[in-house]
C-alpha cells in the first residue's frame, strides 16, 4: 500500500472536519484533503515544523519505529499517545483496530530530523569491538563533533541531575530533555563553565587548559578525570574513553584560567606525594608518590628502597609512639597510612644502621595518579651510605666521592660500593623494584617470592 492509498483508506469524514479547523482551508472531499496532505508531506515545510515540536523522547520513538519497521507499509503504533504531535498533524490515525501510520511518513520525519541535526546517525556509545586498536580512536570524532545534545543523551536522568546539583543550577525543568538542554547551555557559556572549573582541583584545571589549547578531545577514562566527568565537562563514550565536545572545548578556550580559584584537593585522589629529607644531611631528599590504602610496614619498605637501604629493624615515630617493621615493638602493619597522614602529615622514619639515620617525612599534597605502584618522582643529593660509621664518616666519604681526583677516591669508592652507594641514582631500577614488592593486591607483609 503506497502513501496515497494509505490516506484514502484511513482518512474519514471526521478527519476532514478536523482538517478544516486545523488548516483553516476549505476541503470539499476527503480526496481533496488527501492531495493536500501529500503536497504538504512532499514539500517538507510541515514536516520541518513538526520535527521541531518533538521532545527527545518522541524523537527516540520515531527512530525506533523507523528501525523496527523497515520493509513494511502500514505501521501499528502502540505508543500513539506518546506521539501526540504526529496525531495532531494527522500523520497517526486512530482506527477501530488501533493507531496506524505509514512507513513513508516515519521515514520522512526521520530524514528531516537528520537534516535538521536533531538526531544523529552516529553511534554515540561504542563497544569494545568498535575500538580494538589505538588507530580506531578516529571513530570517536563524529561523536564529539556532532550534535552535542545527543552526546549528553548518553547520560541517564540521574547523572544529569547530579551534574545540575553539583553546578548549583536551580532552574532545570522536569524532563530529561530539559536536563540536557540546561547542562549543555551551562557548559557552553563562558561565565558558567568558569564556575564549573572552580569546582575542580587546580592541577586538573591546569592540565585541562593545556589539553584544550592542544585541541585534545579524547581522554582516557582514568581516575584523574573523574571529577571533570562528574561535572559533565567530559562524557564517557566507551569503557576506556571520555570525550570533550567541540562546543565545550571552544568555550574553554575563551576562559581566563588565572581568574579562577580552584580547590586544593581532589576528592577522587588515589595517592600522596611525600617529601623525604635526611635529618642529618638535609641536602639528600626524595620525592615519592605512594598509593592510598597502604600499611605502615609497606611505607617503611618504600622509604628504605628510595634510599637503597636494606637493614631491618627500622621504625616510624609520631606523637610519642613507635611502630616497627619487625617484632621490636608495635608492628607497623597496624598503621593505616591514610589515617596517619590525615592526623600527622609530618612524622619521622628511623633507619636502623650505625649512623642512626633519621628521615623527616612530610605530606606535600594528595594526587590523582594512574601509576598504582609507589615510585620516586624526583631526588637530590647523594646516596646516604649506611653502616660505615657515624654521620661525620658518611659526610667525609661523600665529600671525597664528589672529587674524583682526590688521593683517597679509589679506596673510599671501593668501600662505598660494598655498601649501597651509587654514582648515579638508579631511579628507573628502584621504581621497578618498588613496584614489584609493593602491590596493593599483594601486601608487603605477606610472604612472597621475588
């Protein structure tokens, strides 16, 4: 049944009466009205008006009707009450057998939605099979350059409401359509998105701005971007990837970062940066990143490894208490490092050696990191040699080792190398070793084989 036959079959006298009022036009017969509707349908003006009156939920119904009824003519529409605009324009007709429309009408509406950029024929959420290699990232391009409304339709109404709450938006309507339009309007307005940035940690804002200046649209779905994702600045489109829509990116380019006061600490932090300073030789320092949820015994091992120390019997002290790595007293395994750093952001590590080294440890900041193993990120000073005497002996040896032409250099170098001295601090090897022995799924205090 073609479209003309469809109209002639289902258009009745009662519809003609409605049409006289709706169009304010005289129709002598139903056939006259059929010809009028065919003309309206073909010139596209009425359909264009119709599609702009549809809600996103109605658009999705049209899309589904089109996809599910390929190859059919007459379509029975069970959700006709959810497509009232089509009924008002007399493209869905109520009969004794149910509400009906024609596939050509639905396809015409669908094609107009596409041409008016009110719907996307791009898959907005990709599966693992869609991106099998890094070269497949190009498949994300149509998502972040297409219709921004359909990108945010990836989010549920609950997620959108969460974004609205975090952005402190007070007027946002009652339906998902209005939630999306509100969030999109907010994130594509310079003044509003500046407020969104102020809710992010400073380091995230700076990295975001740098990426925007480089026109980076695609982000790994990692911890450091969770707060940006929670504000809608980034949207998840794949299990492993987030994207920034070009509309948001272009808005961010106009924002003056220097005028934004960001928060100091991310609530999604998963690590800490610690500064380790040898108390007796303060020129020797290590900056170390450790993950959350470590025990005190694991922390002791990380500190020892960062200075290339191997002796057992060391301990951590704070608030008049001592926590040991072995059975000399209270076991450091009972320390929860997160709680300790919160209560005591500065404490002392005591290394058991002839020199009785003390290391002053201080919390620099919380960090978000994708490296879940601890690591040394920077260092200064020499390797603090252990078990060669007192601190003055160490200082004398280090002074000689800094002078290759010194008469005692070879003798001292040979003595130092028998201990833990290294001419060049082997940061890569040290980090690899720390990562091997300190793993959150295999706590340090468990017995293991390297």
